[in-house]
C-alpha cells in the first residue's frame, strides 16, 4: 500500500547518496530546516524548502502532515536479524548470567540446536504469527526495512519454511516493514550429521540452495564462519557455490575468535561481513579496500558481555559501517533500535551522525538497496522516521527509550504515540 503525502515544516536530517558512505563521509549529514518532502505513489518526488503547503487546497490529493518541531529521518534499516524462529531460550540467558560461555552452552545441546528443535516443531501459521509480532515492534521503533535470516531449520523442509514465512509477510498488502531474505543454512551443523561438516556443506549446495534459488526465496547466502562451526575453507566453498547460483555472499565473521572471516569477506567481495568483534587490522583494511560493509551488532556484545567491535577504528580506516540489532532467540533477544544507538555512540565511539548513517544508508547498502532507500532523496521510497523532537541528538541521549513519534512507510503514516 502506498500513499501521496506532503510533510512540511520538518527538520530533515539525512545522509546523501546512492551507495554506502565510507570513513569520514559517514559523519556528513544534510540538515534542512523548514523543509518539505513530497511523496507520490510511495516515492519521494520533492525535497526542499516549504512551498506554501499550509495553504488551503494545496495538493488536494495528498495527505498533509505538519512536522513543525520534529525531525524527519530516513526509515531505519535493520540489516541483520533472525526474527523467524520457534521457541525461546530464557533459561540459557540465566546460565550465561551464572558464568557459562555461549560456546559451552552450545556444546551441551543448547544454543542454536535448541532453537532448531523448536522451529522444526512449528508450522507455518505459528511461525508467521510470531514473526509478525516482531515486525510490529520494529515498526514502532522506526524500522522500515529489515533483513531476516533462515538458519533454524538446518534441513531442507524447515529452511524453506522459514523463508516462505518471510515471503508471505513481505507480500502482505498492509505491511509496515519490507523484508529482505537471507539463506543461512550454514548456521550450525545439525545433530544428525554428527560433526560431518563437509558432508553438510555438500548437502546445502546440492539439495537446499537450488530449491531456495528456484523458488526465489532469498537474495543472499550467509555462513557462520567461526571456530568449531564452519571453517574459512568451508565458508569459501559454500559462498562460491551460492554466488554461482545467484545468491550474494554475506558472512558472520570473527565474532568469537579472530579466524580470518573479515579477510575472506574481502577476498570474496562479500556484500557485508557481520559481528567482527575480533576482526584483525589486516581484515579491516581489506574490507575497506574492497568495499565490504562492516555490519556491527553492539546489542549482541552487550548481551554476551563481550568486547565491542572496533567501530571507531573501522570508520577511521575507511570502512563503510552499518549497525543492526541481531534480534535472535539466543545471543541477543532484543531488536531495540534505541539501545543500539546508545551503545554505538557510548561504547563504540561513533558520532551520532555516523550512527544515523550506519542505521540508514549503510544499512541499505548492506542489503544492496542504497539506490532505493536509506536517505531522503528524490527517487527513493517514502520511508521515514518522525522523531518527537527537533533534536536528533536525542537518539542516543534518551538511553534505550523510543523517541519515534511516527513511522512512515511508502507515504503511509503509522503514528506511535
């Protein structure tokens, strides 16, 4: 559903461009006071100074929204989540509070394996209903585009089921959030393979990926490139096969140990490498040189009590950095955009302007969508966040609290308050 909309008297705050912003460019925002943004059939057709929109009869076939005293930003892009799954793992959170590591929990049957069992037990309706609830919460926090990963099936039937749930939600006429789907069959090795990781990679390449591609269920292929999960060589083989089938490569890289995932992402010219808590200096430089988006997930580091990714150093090295929540049932049961902003600025030393770019235009670039979303420019979708203040510095300052007044999806207003 799209609308014709005139937003006037707004303070527009946006990055500018149709590709990722890198290095110091991330801190450069276009700020316009007393501005008007016009949306026609869901697409931005004017951005500039007010033109008398308050006059009676001006653009009679458009909704009019007076945004005086409010900031207008591009809709937030949450470019890394796992929002389609069965079950929860609240007990595991308590175990971690008592000192158990994430890896030790996985070794005793918890972690991803626990969610795999619960997801395999779910049907389409249960999975869709739960995922729809997460999407509503995302919209309230200003998210207008989200990436969703499979990876909680680890068999052909359930992997395809997760992706079909996402496609169904994305085709909903009244959706508030666009969904970009990623195939993450290589999230873990299922118990029935008993550690035979190479055989499981063969299965994914031979049986599952062709079905994903044939049914047009995903755009990207991701892999958990990590010690004890998928090695650099196994990840390289899987992503090379995915690219041949038409799926763009992404990686979970260097999250738990410095394995060389960032270097592999650069070697493959992956669209993004995500997590990167332990990325090496060489890996960071290589990603900057090859234009790989570094997607950082501070909520996960916060929940696991791990060191944060070196966002400041990555930006200073010329990387394009994106921010995302990593909403998932285990290591990060949160999709909080407000807390993501705060953690990025307080603990990862990113400026507020850089964080805005990271959650808008660079998030769009991490999904190959910088040409159509992520900034307030003519020709892009009319996806916006209206803050309940004209001071965008409230985004991290109002720590963990939502300051979104209205979310706009393709010209349609969804008030939060």
